[in-house]
């Protein structure tokens, strides 16, 4: 079995009816992961929310290692974690993971 990232597995699942078109579903998978970043009460009771958020951030950063759909405006521009605000590549600097928001006193690692 291939060791695919969570975001790729989600994208492939979302593209089940068109398996060759899974790269076009990466942003949808990222939106789902961003929604999952804030744990619900049952999840908070089961474990450490900070660890969960760190794990989701890591999964979201994986989107930049995946093939991007070609020929679409969405491929040229990025979006915030929730997919609500369009961001140009210049908006987040040269580090493609810059858009990830760190909380709880964490600092971005170089």
C-alpha cells in the first residue's frame, strides 16, 4: 500500500467518480481539513487539542507537495485555510506554508 498523505487520500476519495481528476479536489480536501482543525467537545475530552491542531496543520501543509490542477484560476491563486479569501502567491511570502496560523505561543520554524 502506498503511503499517501491524508490530504491526498481525501482528495482521491472526493474524486472517486473521476479518479484521474483527484488533483482538482485537493483544495476541497484542504477545506475539509481546515474545518476539522477545531476539535469538538468529545475530541477535546479524548486528547490534547494543541496536538490535534498541530497534526492538522501538518496535513494542510502537504497540499503544496501535490500536483495542482492546470488551467484554472484557482490553481494560480491560493486561498486562506477556510477557502474563503483568495490569496495571491505574494500574499503569503516565499514560504508556501506561511498561510498556516500558529496558535498558543508557537513560533514558525525556519
